[in-house]
C-alpha cells in the first residue's frame, strides 16, 4: 500500500517554514534528479535526511553550511496516483 501519506518519505513534496516564518517547498528525489534551484533535493541531502519520517507540525533540525536551522513541517503531499 506504500508509505503513510502524512509522513515525509521519498517522493514527497514538503512545505517547511523556517525560523523567520518564510515558507520553502522541496520535493525529495533521487540523486540524479536533484536540482536545488527547482526545489528538488536529493534524498541523501542533509535537509531530506532531517525531514524523512517527520509529520506535519513536527520541527526538524536542518544542518546547513550556513549554520543549523530549525524548520517546521507545514505540509506533506505526494503525486496523485
């Protein structure tokens, strides 16, 4: 039956809010499909690793080169089947 639709896993499009309340949207894809400028991040990236398994309302720590940031999971969607 696949993954829980309310948890972040491979293929999910995730809307997050950073500490400043700014919203960002990322889709978790394979290494060969990643394109950060287009909002597609590798499942192996620090942000994707932090988000996998999280649910809406959870706060996760994003380990970035510019410094760690707490982000909140605002929305999790999957492509329609």
